[in-house]
């Protein structure tokens, strides 16, 4: 069974991302490369594979959101060419914190990103991983939850966010 990507464009993120089409294509290649063998994709292993793939292509891994060493301790998962990326396979409660990183980095005096990319899995992917491979994905944030959540915080999150759901 092969992986496909579901996408959601919040505040015209897809149009902005299309202005960097080579990086958009690179991001999809990274995801597909990390999902070649679904049987090994525990949440920690999936994160490790993505980290390896992003690193190979020159993305900064774990760059700080804030510019000063003594500023609050917050990091993006990946950063390249003013695109901040968060990968969330953990609990759904992290969605607000992750989205706030995009907002702060975009609109405050930091001005380090033009938009954010939020990568998670779909409910169908999570169910498939549990049923087919016995992987523990239940309780993870889902693409569906992010898409449902974003419109409710429209006034707080004004930065464009491109949401990618890894699906089966």
C-alpha cells in the first residue's frame, strides 16, 4: 500500500508555497522517501527518518524560533529559505504551541519565516499502522483535527500554514 498526501491551505499558504515550487517538490520527496517501508514506521523511527531526509537536503534541523541564546526555548523541527516546518506525531495538545511558533516567527520582530508547514498523519494512516503493523499511533494528532482546529483560532494565527496529512 502506498502513501498519499492530503493538503490543506490556511490563509493562502499553497499559493505562497507555489512561489517556491522546487522546495514544495523537495518536501514531498522527503516525505515519500521516509515512507518507503511502512512496516518500520513507529513514531520515533518516522521522526528519525524524516530528520535524516531533511538533513541530506540542507534543511536546518532544530533551529531556534527566537534569535537570542537567552530567549525562550522554542525550536522549529526544520527551517529553510524562510519556511518553518513542524512535524507532529505526538499528542493533539501540542497543536496550539506548534502553530504559535509559526505566528511568532512570522509577525513579531523576528520575521524569520514567510509561512509554516505542519506535517502530521491522517486517522486512516494511524488506523492502518495499528492494524497492519501493530504500531502505536492512537492518541496522535491527526490531519483532520488540525484542519478542524485552524478556523477557530483565525484571529490568533494569521500566518499562512500549509498542512500536510500523510495518508494511506
